């Protein structure tokens, strides 16, 4: 067991014990977890704002399946807004290739996932009671998944600090609301205020959704990617303000992202037609 896993397992046990002293166990909204270990020689596919039941969702899922037929895929990571309706059978059908192969979904929670108690229950049933925040190991990297619908949560804040201080491994942070975005929603000030100052030198990639397009920014040696083009109707790009990090790349297209780990991390954005719209190679800190 790595130092990160052991430390976080202890932290999780303490948090669960403290919660159990109250109403008998952790609620869905504060459920935490130590996550899983994923092999570094298998790719991760990232998709956000995807569970829409649209033709675009089917097209993106088909391109992800095509990728998975040519590469080993260890997991599907989501940047939130997993379900826009309660028709779970329809929403998950385009991903039958993944569920049939027992490919795990590592989800971040989005605002539309909380539209009703029934929606929450369906997500729990579909994805096996996913935690609201968790950490996972992917080869030599750590992946920290956060719930940006609860940015002010003191418990989550303690979890983030613990996760980042417990390990010196290169780290990817995933959440729904983007700290930086030039689009209809814009950047999320609460994320900038509460979380970004805690990102240490190990954090080198931040993945978010919420904006239904693709954007990539560079700021203070960190790459910030908005990937919310999984199927819901698209939103147009906007000009960035002078005090906003400059956008390196951006397109209002349906897409997903493939992460491949070698000596560096290769990040490839692929649209619903199978065309590469952006790619970058990130050195590991």
C-alpha cells in the first residue's frame, strides 16, 4: 500500500467514524472514498455533460468505443452532469460497450446530477454509490476528484488538503465547475478562491466540465481543460478578459478526451467525427 493510500485510508476511517456518531452513517452529500488503483499502461477516457440522450451523446460514445477497441482503457472519468433525465436505460445504452466490459466510471458530481432526490438515487444505483470526493492512483499519478457543487464544504476542504499533502506524486484534479472558462458560464470564483490556492507543485492538470465546449488554458505551470462536450447542447466560446489566462485552444464541438501516460502525459481531444481537435504533451512534475 502506498503512503498516499495508507494516509487517506486512515483519514477516511476517521471521517466515517465521526459521521457515524451523528445520524448513523455518512450521507450521500459527504460520502468520501480512497478510490482505486488503475494501471498506468491503460488509457483514461474523459467525458463531461454527457448523459443527455441526444444523437450527439451517441456519436461521442461511439467514438469512445472505437478508441477502446484500439487501446486498453482502464476507466472512464467524468467531469459531471452525468444524467440530465431519469431515463437511465436510454442514457447508458450508448455506453453498453463499457459496462459490458466492466470498465469503471469515476464520476464527479455536477449540478444536474442533483436536480432531484430520484436523480441522486439513480446515479448511486448506476455507478455503485460513487463518493462525492475521492482519490485514485493511476500508475505513478494521483487523481483527486472533487464535488464542486459543495465548494464551501469544510470536510471536503480538509480532504483536499490531506490528499495533496499526503503524496508527492504528479496530480490531476477533476471537478465539474471550471476555475477558468471563457464562455456562457465563465470561470467559477468559488473554485478559484477555495481550491486553487491549495494546488501545490504536484498539481499539473485540472479537468472540468459545465461549459458545453472544449477549452484549454495554461496558468502557473498548470494546464486547465474544460471538457463538457459529451452530448448536451453546445455553448459558444467567448473572448477572455485581460485578467483571465489566455486560451491556448478551444472549440464548441462535442468531444471526449483521451489521457495516455508515457514519459509524459498525452492529452488528446477527439470530436464526434473522430477528428483530433487538440493535443498536448504535459511533462510530469
